C-alpha cells in the first residue's frame, strides 16, 4: 500500500512540475509581447514565480493561480518591475510598473 501512495505522490509532483513549466513559458511569452508592444526592453529574458495559490476559474473549477515577476526598462538604464498572473494555463492579468512614455 505504501508503494502505491508513494507512486501517486510522485505522479502528482511530476504533473505539478510540468504544469508549472508550461505556465512559466506562457507567462514569459506574455511578458515579452507586452514589452515589445509598448516599446520596452524585457530584461534578463526570464520570469520568476513569486506567488502560488488556488482559485476558481470562470467555469468554477479549481485551478492554480501563479504570479510571475519580471523586470523591464523604459530607458535602458533603469529596472522596473512587472508581473503576469496565470490562472491555470491562461493569463489572468499583466501589470507593468508606471513608466514615462517617450
């Protein structure tokens, strides 16, 4: 019985890891697109998971809500923060710190 429980726990951890990698890739692509659209520089070419929780999606199903942070620059000599909130595998919201439009 212990072997089955161990295998189930391992399967859940593997699923969580793959699901997190997929969500991270979508958050990365969304952050890059937003920076390109607004003429900003997406710094370090990466995002980091800063929060993880559980929420309900539009259909009422339970899904993981992940918040990914990233940095961008509007002038090339500063760093500003942004974030992408993923609900399941979909982008729920995208935020960029205020910056000067040039």
